[in-house]
């Protein structure tokens, strides 16, 4: 004795939501020792900025003490900051970049 209408099975599917990776800001910290021309070279070479973009970022950091250069995933942000710091150290300048999570 089977009821064909009441033996219906429902399949449930579970969908997982993958969280987007957290983004990190690369921040240029102002110092009084690194020449402006060198800061521009770093911003153009490492962060692929134009002359005008680099100048605006540099001047904002100079006036406010720091400035967000770019926002990337964590690995890329840390790599870019380290590359810029290493280039500055090789040239004998104390130029500093830090990374921090975006709000």
C-alpha cells in the first residue's frame, strides 16, 4: 500500500556565502628627511601613479602627516609597502609606509 502523492521527498541545498577578503590601506607617513623628488619616484614606480597623483598624495602626507596611497588585499598591500620601504632604504632614506585594515 503506497500513496504516490505523499512520499515526495524534498531536497535542500545549502549555499555557502564566501566573505570578500578584507581590504588594507597603504599609508605614506611624512618625514622631514626624504626629498620630494624621491617620494615621487617611489609613488610612480611602486604604485603606478602619474606625476600629478603622486604629487597630490605626497603633499597631503606632508600637510597632514600621512596619506592613504592605495587600497589592496592584505598580501598586495604588505608587499607594496615593503617594496617601497626597501627601495628607500637602499637609497639611504627613512621613507615609511604602513598598512592597516580599511574601515
